[in-house]
C-alpha cells in the first residue's frame, strides 16, 4: 500500500523533470573560455584600449550599446544584427537610429578573437567584456563578468521601440520598464549614473530649453546659467537637432559621480535624469551617490552584473556568430533542428506522462 501511494508523487516528479529537462541551460562561468580561448581577455582589453585612445567617446558608446542590447529581450547580441529579409532589427529602432554607436569596435574585437579562437566566443560575451573594460579605463569600477552567453538568432525593431526607456518618459513609466526586466528603482538610479560619460543630441532635451511641456517657456527647474549655455549650443532650429553636448560637463570622459552632483544642482541634461529628484526615494539615492563615490561605484558594479545576466541564452540555445552583424546560417539551422528535436521529445514525454497520470 505504501509503495502504491508513492507512485503518483514519483510519476508527477518524473513528468515535470522530463518536460523541463530539454530546456535546461548550461551555466555561466567566469572561466568559461579558459581552455578554449585563453587569450580572450587580453584581446578584448587591448583592442578596447586602442579604440578608446582613438575615440574618447567609445567608453560611453560601448556601455550604452551593452545596455540597449540587454534591455531588449535580454543580453543576446541582438542589437548588433543587421536587418534581414526575415526581420527588421534593433539598429534602426527610434532609440538607436543615428544614435547608438560602437558597432565597428565590436566587429574589430570579434575579428581578432576569431583569428585566435574560431567559432568559440559569442558576440554578446565580447560586448559585455568590452563594456566593462572601457568603463574601467575611463576611471569607473571593475565588476566580474560571467561568460558563456550565446548569441540570439533574431532581433526586433518593434521590441526595441517598446522596451527601451525614453528620455521623454516620466519616472513612473521608466521605473515600470525596469521592473519588467527584473530591475528595481535602485538599479534605475545607479545605471542612470552611466550618464556621467558621453553625449546627447540636442533633440533629446531641446524642449526643456524653449517649450517645456508646451508652455512656450524653458523648464524652470533647469539651472539658469546652464540654460543660457545650452540655448547657445542648441538654438531652436531643426539644424541643431543632431548637435552633441556632454551629459556631464564637469567630467566629459571621466567616469565619476559628478552626474549626481549635477542633479543636486538642477543641472541634469535630460529630463529623465533630472526627474530623479522629483521622487523622495530616488532623490535620497542621488544625494547619497553625490556624497559617496565609492558607494556609487560599488552599487554600479552590482547593477551591471544584474544587467549582464538578463535573458541570457546558454547551453544549446542560440549560436556563436562568426560575424556579429549576421546570423551564422549553418549554426542557425543546426540550432533550429536541435530545438525541433527537443520540442518533439518533450511532446512525447508529456504524452507519456498524461497516460501515466490517468492510470494512477
């Protein structure tokens, strides 16, 4: 009797494990490429340094590229894919078009990695490592990067338009987008600190200078001297829309906590930055980070680890692209066949389980 009473429990456990097993992924590991590509870190670091030497903006560009990749359906390198007959990718989505940059740097690093370790390292792992390296080179914190992500085989312009935060959105909507990704309000404030480096186009904040919220007047919260300077840099004409201005005038290329001091002084460039002072909870965090740079560095590193682990593909899912801008057809067909077989096996297992449960 006792053995018979255990049969339903064992059957259910067997069924659950059988159905889920085909979709279980391998785990990320700090030493994932230790044997297969031991020179990976050296290659990424050297080429990131070369890129930064020739282009002081590349630190901000690669950090933003990494964020835009991970925030849209997870860290899978989809932001790197060119449009194809089968999909319109993320490169030409509104938040990325004529704005996101750094693709060429990733392509260069990938080419060097391919020469050393063919068909071994994913583009998304290269991007994740490169983003970390340039931040450290710009004076920012180091954070550990787990490796073993695989590249996605598709991209979506629509998903990028819907999921990426906009500088024109209110705080509650931006916070909701972070929550959807498993990130919290602290992550929002911390990752916004990435705006301590880089530039923004005038079109992303010009409304604050001349016609804030359709009032016909500038944003009264904007520091007056900063307002005057910005109105000269970004005159109210279409020709100035693509003109660049530093997100943090105090330290344009140095990663530090000046961004938060700017917010405390009503000198945040983007409305989506300055709005962090409109909420007591986020304002308290801004104040803490403005006073304690080491606290910001520590929390930024922790949030970057969380960001880099969003929606990853591992194990037999995804592929290793040979060129970051395009899907590897041979590996794509192989992964699709493997997925089809696993789904078929899962269906068979589910059918057997249903039969067993019925007769229990």
